[in-house]
């Protein structure tokens, strides 16, 4: 069973675990994405450069990838349903499945064995290996780590209601300079069905979130988020 943190302030007691640097959130083993992940200290810094980075890969070519149409490279054993729409530039990793009515609006790049699900929409985002977004998800201006999972109906909200630049609320407020920024889900993050990932939310490695949660801020690694004000540490096994 999870061990509750002290009732005085469950969120404050895990503040030292609020890691937000790229190297702390992701273990990128995708050869064509490594240079991007190694270059930027924070993952949201990659977002303005995704389109140009994909265009550079399209120009140089990737071994084992095929040009599906202008601006779109696909790897081996990629499955694309006939009703899916893919706008370039985009790179789809080996073994990835794109299901019915998925809509890729451009500047999308994935690793291997991802699932881009039915009626889901993607734009300006990076998905590492094994990402699962199976049903009715929106992933915009976001970075999803290895084996990250978004339950049915979960969306990344990427624009604040006041239109101002997004701020990351970690140990200290970090100005991103970005008007649009969705979710940063670390390796193994698992978000329950019907949740809203508010702009600039960071979910740590292997952290799970209960369904119907409105996420905001930075959540530590290896936790269970039962509500925005109730975060418990996973029991060590």
C-alpha cells in the first residue's frame, strides 16, 4: 500500500524530488532524437525547434525509414489506418501504430512501438519509445517519455486562459518564454482517464495519476497522485 506523506503538506514534503531537467526526466535511447535531448537543459526548450529538427532529418535521411509522402518519414513495420491524417513534417518510428481518425498536424516525431490512438490529435510534440495514447487524447506542444501512458480522454492543455507565457512551478518559478506549452511526462508516467494536464505540468518518472484529475505544477517521481492536494509516495519493493 502507498505510504501517505504527513498530512501537514503532502505536496511540500516531496518538493526536493521535483526534478525538471531533461536528463532527470528522460532516458532517450532513440538515436535520431538523442542530439535534441542532449542539447537542451529543460525539455520545453526543445519545443520551438521540433519542426526545424525534423526538416533537417528529412534532408539528411534516416536509415531504415521510407518517405511516405512529402515531409513524412516512416520506419519499418509502421501501421497506419487509412482514415488517419498525417501532415508533415513528421517522423514515425519503427513499429508504431496510428489508429483510425488520428490527426497529426505537423512537427510530430516518435520513437519505436508507440500507439497514436483513434480520434487523437497531435502537433509539435515528441513521443519516445513505447508511448501509449490510445483513445481520444490531445497532445500538443508536449514531450512524452518512454512508456508514458495517457488514459482515454486525457488531454494536454497547452494554452493558458489569460494567454500569458507558461511558467513551470518547480522549486522556483521557471519562466519558459512559451505561450504554448502542454505536458511534460517523464519515462513511465501513467495518467488516468479523463484527466487534464494543465499548461506546463511536469509529471515525474513512474508516477501514476488517478482518473479525472486536473494536474498543475510539478509532480515528483515514483508517486501516486490521488488528487491535486493528495500525493503519496510509492512503497519501495
